[in-house]
């Protein structure tokens, strides 16, 4: 069971990376961070 869930998680993470989602998430995180300190 745990191995199956781990494999599914790796598969979905790989699909997200392949589609460029990491860059989108990073961009949004930077924007939120800058808003918190009052720059953005």
C-alpha cells in the first residue's frame, strides 16, 4: 500500500515538473513573499 502511494506521488510530481508547474509555483511563492514584506 505505502509503496503504491509513494509511486503514485512520484508519478504525479514528475507529470507536474514535465508540464512546468514548478516554475509557476515558484513565481507565485515569490510574489506572496514580497507582498508579506511590503515590496511587491
